[in-house]
C-alpha cells in the first residue's frame, strides 16, 4: 500500500475541485467530494486528502490510496522488493574468466554450451565438486549467464566435451600462458573413486594411501604465470616413470617448448634420462641421494662445498655443480648443503639407529628374515640372529650425506643458485594439487562412466584456472587484503542485488573492503555494479 507522503513517484495535480491545505510545514492536496449548504445557509464542501504536494514542483504531487480510489486510475504495482540474489562473487568470477580469455576460447569451441561450462565451473569454485546442490545454489546466487543448465542435464554437458575439443582448448590456452623462456613444472597425482564402470580407474600407487581404484592426473604448470597449462587423465596403475615419455609427446602436440621442465625424483630413472636426452628435452630433476652415482658425487662435493663463495644467500645453503656420467653421457649435478636440514636429519638418523637397535636386541636367537640392515652387521646361525653390531662405516657415510641434496640437469650453463630457485618454484604445482583436492573437493570423482568423468574433470580444470589465478594475484601482494580464496569469495558474496518488479538494483553500496578486493584485480566498483545489474536483468524471468 502506498501511504501519504511516500516519495516513490508523482502525478499531475488535477485541474478542478482541488484545494491545498497546509498542515504543520507540509502542504497536502485535497479533492472536493461534494458542495453543499450548511445549516447556516453557507456553501461549503466535503473533501479528502489525495496526496502530498511536491514542493519542488507544485504542479505535481505524491498520490495516496484515495487518489487511485476516486480518480479511476490503475495504481502502480507494489514497489516493495520481490527478489534478492547474492551476486558479487559469481559476477566477479565470470569477469576473471573473461579477462583470462578462458571464456572467449570456450566460445569458439563450444558455441552452444560454453556458458553452461562456465556456470558449472563457477559453482565448483564456490561449492566444490559435489553437484547435488547446484540448482539450489543458483536460486539464491546470481547466474552471470543467460543459458542455464540444471544438474539433471550435467551428464549431457560432460559428454559433449570430447577429447578433441579438450585438446583444442589446451592448444589455445597454452598460447596465453607459455612463453619461450618459461619453466614448466610437471607432476602427477591420483584421484580415487568408488565407481566400477570407469575402465582407466585401477589400483596403483595411491598418494593419499587409500585402498581404492584411482585415475592418475598428469599436469603441466607454468611457473612464470603460476597457472595450469594442460593435463591428461590416464590409467591408475601406471607409474610416473612409465608415463613420462607419453606426457612429453603430449606436450609436443601442443607445441609446449619451455626453457626447462622441472620434475621431482619420482620421474628419474636411466631410461627416462636417456629419452629426455635423445629428444633434446631440457630438464631439471631432483636426484635421489641413495643411488650410487649421485651419492658418490654428493659425498665428493661435501668435502669442499662449505666455502663462502659457494653460499647462496636467498636460500641459506651452499651450492656447487659437478659432472656425473650416466650411460656414457655427461650431465650436470647441482650439489647443495643445508646446515639446518643437516641437524634435523642427523637427529633423525640417530633416533632410527637407536630404535632399530632395540628391535634387533629383542630378536636375538629368533629366526630372522634375510633383509638388508643399512646400519648394522648381523650374524646368523641356522637362520637365527646370534649377534649384531653397528656398521660404523655405513653410519658415517649417512652422516656425511645429511643436509646434502642434488638436482640433475642437461643444461650445464645454469648456475647452482638459479637451478635451486627454479626448482623451489615447483612447490606451486604441489600447492595446486592440494587446492584441487581440498578446496575444489576433487579428492573423489563422483562420476560413474569414463566419458562423464573426462568431461567433468575438464570443467573442473576451468575452475582450477580460476583458483590458481586468484592465488597468484593474492600471493603477489606484500599484505593480503583477505587471507584466503574462501574469505575473498565470502566477502564478495555479501554484494546483493534486489529486484523491484522489472528493475534490479544493488541492495547496498559496495564497501571499502570489497572495493579493495576488486582493485587487486583491476575491476572498478562501477564496472562491477554495471555487470551485476546487466546480468540480473538478462536472466530475470520478468524481463
């Protein structure tokens, strides 16, 4: 109901049978209902208020209910809000997908369904990998896209995302993030599943120590841009070392030719080193210190490594480089000594020796399985252990290796400090996998067929790009406006829009903290407001 004095809209003051009365400081418009003679014979009238005069424009007034009752004018529809939507975080994420050129690339490959892919990716960023609640989510949160997909039709969407289209996306996306002087990190993780109808879900080395079938994910990650480049899903039973040549062929297909591939020691074996050398693929690999060729080189370097000119300030370690020969090929081994790590490893070593010594003492005169004892000499008689003693030579060798670690490369021109700096950036891909499994909930697949699994993970990859983008911007700042992605999204979620019939408006002005977040991503408050209202009006069923 529209009350007297409401300043929602004005109408023209009628030309006839009108009087203006001042009550207090306010002027009201009265309409004369009838004229009559009073008991004294004087003409007078009976009138009612039909609204309040607009003092800025006396030809207009603000009508009340009486006006619409007596003047046969249809009153306007209620001006009370009819709908509220959380809008800031979803529109913000849509903005980032556009700025990163993810949306334009998807448009060229999926012209009929690209907005549906983006809609699902945004939901994953906000709510994770469990799609059960997506319909409910978009009844309360603004969908930035007109084409809306319900959760019942997700399988159809996933099946549209063929391997050919995924690879076409990777090729275009690679052009956005990979340069010729790039360092590319490559790593593998596994995702477990309860599904029984996914052929490439198999038992294998499970990094989360779960006794479930799994799918392996091999991923390339740009260390300059701090963004994922491309990935491949493959059989869960295959080892990292076995699949490496396939992934390198995969990279060549997308013309990924970085300055250096950076990998951990899980990929290092003689066969892979030979392959990388023959294919002229530049690499930097963590070297396992227990293997003889690297162990000997590290022990030799330890003797003279602690010199001032070998000290690497930013890392607090000493570093030198030497040459090792593997299958008649020479490679560069970067050798490092970390005194802090040496103290920790030395303490751990002696604790292990003491614990094992106590275990062996309890096994005297008992049958002993013939297994290697790295730090003890064991004497057996009739398969029973009759005595043991410490192997001081082996212990002293292990002590000499404490604090030592190495990196192997076929790029001899790199300095030890640069090699270490490059390798340490590889932590970004491990952090990426951790966020993928925990923040996006991709520790499980939640799909039951291979085609839908592959399609859904691709949409999840779009969400991974968003996640990595937010992290790289936030981590580049000396002081964080918000501490986590979750807190960033929660803060922007507070931006709401409200619908008044066909018109959408912001519920409240954008706060200073919200403006500070938008400024990090070069988004002006005006642009944000405009995009929210545009998206709301585009998707409103009443428009």
